């Protein structure tokens, strides 16, 4: 292979991943802006700091009001909203519920001397 072809090929191979990652990042930014502009009162959201709240007022262009507890409303910049949380439907059981299994009692050793409790 000629050395004059190696250098342009190397540049091309380095440019492709940079180009693809730039496209992916632009798509993520566009999706985030679309999410932040689609917020409506009643939506449950999580902010970038992890605060979970319900949108009370989304009428301003760059801020939203979140109710983080009963009667506690705070104002946030729209850019602080990371994701919209979809609550589970009321007719389906929540996924974090665990089934209680019946089992025989297990003897636990006494913490002081390691003998079983009676």
C-alpha cells in the first residue's frame, strides 16, 4: 500500500466516530428540548438534582412550577427537568410489590454468645 493513501485513510477513520457521536448528541439535545417544551400541569417529572415533583404551572417560557409536597410549590428552570415519569395505572399492581412467602421460622443465634434463642 502506498504511504500517500495511508494518511488520508487514517484521517477518515478518525473522523467517522467523531461525526457519528456529534449526530447522536444533537439528537439527544433535540429530544430533551422537545420533552421540556411538552410539559403540562399534572405531569410528574424528575429534575437533574433528583427532585421529584408534579407540574403545577407551565405557562412561562423558561420556568415551571413544581409541587414537591402537599402545598409546597417551587419554581424551576425548564432545563432542570431531566425526565417525565409515567405513573403506573391504578388497575395494575405496582412492580415493586413483593410476594410474601410462608416459611418455617429460623432459629437465630443470640448476638452475645452465639447460642440459639429459646
